[in-house]
C-alpha cells in the first residue's frame, strides 16, 4: 500500500530503492511503469533499455551502429512498462545518439534513430 500511495512521486521512489532489497524489489515496478512521463534523464533510459536487449533484438539494429557493451541489468525493466509514448521514446533515442556521437544536432530521419527505436519498440511491446 505504501508504494501505491507514492507511485507518482519519482524522488520518493528513488529513495525507497535504497532502503533494502525488499523495498527495492517492490519500488522498481512503480519507478519503471512510466519512465517517459518526465523529460529528465530520458537519454539514460535508452542506455538502460539497450542493456536489456537480447541478441535477436540487437540484430534489428544496423551494423554501422555501435552499441555500448553493457552488463545485463538486475531487473527486467521493460516488463514493468505500463505507459508507452512512442514520440518520447524516439526523442530520447535522438538525444542519446546526439550525446553518444557528440553531435551538435540530431536528425529525426537518422537511420540510427530508426534502428534503435525499432529494436526498443520490439523490446517494450
């Protein structure tokens, strides 16, 4: 009941995951239910979701896109998603590519954006 009452308080949920393993396991589903509901740190979300991709999902991404070699996360973050906003995902991918490739601007028609967004949609659906 505690977590249901603070489900919309992201800062409080972040604090809860630091209390104990049990609280962490209970708070993570609420924290990751609507990850794109706020605009902050969306690029970091993409990095986390990329770490969740299986090899078959990574094969959807073009070969010229070098993905970071990340360890598998402790949680299956994609399974907690309850609210999906495609435009927010695409914008977050664009921002992540811009930061990763150190670009001054990012084109929405960039094939890298399409490939990564497609793979992440496959993961999240």
